C-alpha cells in the first residue's frame, strides 16, 4: 500500500513540476501607455542659414494624427488624443490610448522644434521619400511593454513615435509605426 501511495505522490509531483514555468520581465501598471523613451537630442547646427522654427510656427503636430489613421477600434473615431503635453522635455507630446483584451495599446508622439531627435540604440531603418526613419524594435524586450520606437527629422525639428501593442492583434508593431510615420510625413507642415 505504501508503494502505491508513494508512486501516486511521485507522479503528482512530476506532473505539477512539469507544468511550472517562469515569466521574465517586470509587471507594468495598468493605465500607463508609455515607456521610458530611448531618445536623445542633437544640438542645433551652427551653420544653419535661418533660425529654426519654434513649436508655435509649426502648429499642433498632435492634430495631424487621428484615430482614423490608427488600426484600433474606438467608439469615437473623431475624438482627439487621450492626453497631450505630458512630456515637458519636448515642445509637443500626445498619445492615443485604448484598451484591447485588458491591455493598453496605442501611439505616443513627441516633437521638438529646431533640432532632431535621435535614438540611443537602433536595430533598423527605412526610407520614407527623402527621409530616413530609424527605429528600435522592442517587441521581444521583456523589460518593457512590446513596442517600436521610431524617429525622423520633421518640420525643421525632430519627431519621435512610440507604438505600444502587446495584443498582437494589429500586425507587426514596427509596421504600425511605419504607417504612422507615413501619415505624418504626408501632412508635414511647411514653413
């Protein structure tokens, strides 16, 4: 009888330990659609022939992107960004955030007038017309939410785009970022 009980206990222990697994990464609090942006800024070139535009002459970059440009399902596609002006290190900042499968997904923009925004680390780039867009794909980085960070020269300054989407329901994250960059390039303010 003891052998039978011991055999059952060993089998149960083997089954439960075979099902155990470890999840890497750190938990992300709900309601926060942002990651620490890996941006840095170059100093303006001293050989510039004219003064760089300030954020006021460029206009509201955040009004150039709308929910209809994004793949997410929201009730009011005409609504504005869910938050603006939240990053004081930039002249303009805004985000479009919604929930999908109990996850926050969306896009954040940061604009700085007069100087470019660069990435501390990149793992790819693509051409968008006459413009190079560099990106950092963080879909497999367990220390942050799955995201793609993109930067490009924009309206005499720099534009940073972060797409955050752990749902995997809207295609590759960097492809979403490329579409956002295409939309913004097509609506780029001049002057």
